RNA sequence: GCGGCUGUAGUCUAGUCUGGUUAGGACUUGGGCCUUCCAAGCCUACGACCCGGGUUCAAAUCCCGGCAGCCGCACCA
C-alpha cells in the first residue's frame, strides 16, 4: 500500500490548529487584539515539550544553567542595553502621500548632519527651519512623534519609576553577570540560559504567530574568552552538513551552499568554531522536531543589517509556503558590547580576571615624591600634584631634570615647578599574573512560537486525503490513545484499565469511545498522537491488544501487561516499531 | 499608520445587489441505535448574521463609525 502524502498549506494548518486546540488568536470574544495568540490545550503541551527538548540540548547536553528573571525591567537597565534609545524611533508622516519616515533619517539625508538623540521638538524645528519636504512626493511633513517599540509601565504606587516589559530575555542574564560568574567560580567559558516571554509593541503585527507582541524566547548567553572561541567537543559535530547562505553570496544573488561544519570553520565562512557549533546544535534541534533538512538554511546577516557591535550573525531560516523564508533562530557573536555597556552604566566591574599560563615580571621605574618637603611647599595642593605625578611617565620627568634641572607641570591652570630634590626614582618589580577582560558573548536566540508554528506546518500532511500530524513521538501532546473496538461495556472496562496503566507509566493517555473505530483513528492522527491501543474481542480471550502506529497505520499484537513499557520505549526511541511483527 | 477587499454556528457556505414568514444546507461536535479495525448508516440535540449608531412600519441586507482578518505600502534597534 502506497500512501500519497501532500504537504499542507498555512491556511489549512492554522484551521486545524484552531479546531483541535493548538492555537487561536487571543481575546476572541472581545473581537481580538492583533499580535496576541493563545496556546490551547494541545498547543500548550506541544510548546512545553519543545521547550523541554531545548533544555535537553542546552542544560543537559551543553551543561549550561537556567535562570529566571523578571519580565518588567527598570528604565536604567534598558538604557544601558541601548533599547530605550533604539526602540524610541522619531517618526514623521507626509501629509500628502501619507508615507511614514524616521525623522532623523530624513534630516540626515538632506543636511548630512547626524541628529540622533535630539528631542522630537528639536527635530520638528529642524524640519521646518530647513524646509525639509517628503523625500518621495515633496509634500509637507507632520510634527515628529516617538514610536516606542517597548511596552512602558510604571513601577510602584506613585508610579515614579518608569519601567518596560523586557524586549528580550537576554538582558536578565547580562545584568546578573557578576553573580553568575561567581556561581561558575570565576572561570570562562560558561553558559546561562533563559526561557520566557518577551514583549515588543509592533506597529502592525500580522502574519499570525510570526510577529507577535508577546512571544516566547529561549536564549543562551555563552561567555567565552575572546582569545579562545573554540569548542571542546567540535569533533563530534564537524562532519555535520549545513546549508549556508553567506553574506557575499547573497550580495551576488547566488545560491546557498552545502558545507560541513569543519569546512565552514576552515574556510572562514563562519567566524569561529563555537559559533559553528551553535549552528550545528540548531540544525540538529530543528531536524529532530520533524522539520526536513531541505527547508532549513542558515543566512548570514549582511554588513548593513548587522547590529554595529556584532562580529558575526546567522539566522536560522525555515521555508514556509505563505511567508517564504522566516527567521526562527538568531545566532550571534555579540562580542563584549552588552557587558561593557552595563559596566559603564552601572559602575560595576563586569570583567573577568584571566590568569596567564605564566606570570610575567615587569621592571618599572617609579617616581616617589618626598612628602616631607611637598607638604610645606605646596600646602593644600600637594595631594593633587602627587596624584598627577603617579600617572606621569617617570622617564619624561627624568629627561626634564637632565636637560634643565627642573620639571614644569600644569594642574587646573596653575603652574608648578619641581626640582630634583623633591623627587626620587626607584626601580620596582611588578608581577603580572593575568588581566581583566570582558568576555565575548555567543548568543543563540530561539523564537519558540515561530518554531512551534513551523513544526505544525511541516509535520501536517494529507495522507490519502486524511490530515495527519506527523509529529516526532517525543513531542506529540498526547502519547497514546486507547480505543475499545466497539462501544461495549466489557471492552470499555478493559480500555479504562489500560489507559490508567499508561498514565501510571507517566504518559498522557486518552480514551475515546465515540463513533466508529475509523473515525477515532482519524481524530487521533489529526492531533499527532503517535500510537493507538485497540481493545477487541480477542483481548477478552487471551489478554492481548494491538498497537497501531500513526505513520504506517500498521498494527502489532502484544500482551496487555507489556503495553505501558513498550509504548514508553517506542516514544523514547528505545524500541523501534518495525522490530515487531505486523499483523 | 495609510489604501483596497472581506466579516452568517466549531468549519465551509445559501440568503445581501432588489430590505419583508421561524436565516436554509453540508460537515463537525454531544446523546442514542447499529456496528468486531481506519471519518459508513439511521434517529436526535446543541449551535450563527463582528460591534455600535443611523435610515425605515420593518435591517443579515442600505448608510456612517469602530473592531478584526486578508492583500499592498510603510515600519520591523
């Protein structure tokens, strides 16, 4: 028997997803709000299973730790991260053609002046003073207003402190870096992950769950030594083949290339081993969710689209019939931008002390002021002068003494003359055991909602006109269905026992007695339940039941007592269905 | 945000142009009958005119506004 499989379209998938309780738009009875989606009963399980699989990769596999930080953040923190300034775009609209522009961009194009950071009022004044018109139709432009992509809120009863809903989960990790570094006993590299909601007040969200105002991210921040961007277990994955679409090929309108991870590093296509390792992890993860290799590609950010601090950035894209290639994961080398910036704003030292393999000893000339003479001579200014001297190169002072026997220095407009008797020079030895550095950050950022959507889209297929959700067994919401072949009391009773045994084994199991057996198989297939146990007349005679596999529609007969362990084994891929003899 | 199109049970849809009886059908779902392996059949039940205002004796139908969806433009550090 040959099953004819047809890939389904976005529209059909979304309809079934709504009907079967995976996904629907939120607040429906109040006519809905764009950019918000609910996960229904099955969708919530599916999403959680995907997130737990992600944890298997990053917590168990990579040995990283998860934290949970608040979704509301104070303004200062987001000021440091650059989000307050960057998410606050000054906008202006043409009164004639109704085009909307970034006001600072329009001004820069005309005057050539960089006006970033100016107030809206000032920008409005520049627009009218310079008589700047619409770049497209020469129409008049409106006053400048801010469009803030972050949801703003007020913290506290009097609401004096301004806060925002976090636009990404990553910042919670950077902010706690000091404690995390201590937790990891001061050593690099280490990784911290966070899964949770993030918020962006999109101007006009559309495209279903592709662009949400509230969405779920799974992010890892991997802190590494900038001098060592290797990965200890790179050998394990170096032969993995990736579909890469590097920036230079995009610029030449070329086709993506298939290369092994090893080649990607050797030829310098991807900037580091650890970044490549992340691409491989993402590749494997996506494939294990049931998304075929052909619809996955890694697109490198063009220089123009890459954030100014990022060294290298790759988007994992999945092809969809409706929206083309969509970004589901962003993998970036963010260098030291975030930690440096938080360090500057918070005045906390977020550097890591890196010990050298070998300590080096440096010989140095040090200038020492004779404070007994300094005090009476310079009075209150003495401490100032000695502080400046400490920072001055002793050699230059020595040179001055050799030439003119005097050293002139100026502090805050005052002139001071130092004579050799006021200073002595000493040779000192200093041992340098290491240095403080800002770690670089490798950041894979997974969009869980987009991934969940992609899984539904690519796992749904029409097999001989029936809708079948070919989910990998380990992420299917319902593990197994139990059906009495006909709706008779004695069969139902046995079925209930089997369902309870399956639940006791830790699986989500359901019983369905309604309609004909065929209808029940169909319903079960449509929500992706990988296995069905059917109780029939023979069960009453010899205590055996059949297990039906969703994808092959084949059945095997086994003793009732072996069912829970067998189904569990099948779901965890410890047993293969094909090992049994089909009936 | 702008423009165009659209909005009837869970889903698909008839009716709207040309206002007029209890808004009709199919599928789905619940209950029952029948039924010993892949959405069969029979009986039965539940279930809808996106919201608000206006015109009219009378509005699913015409008009205005809002909301939502789709498409295009713009936006998407």
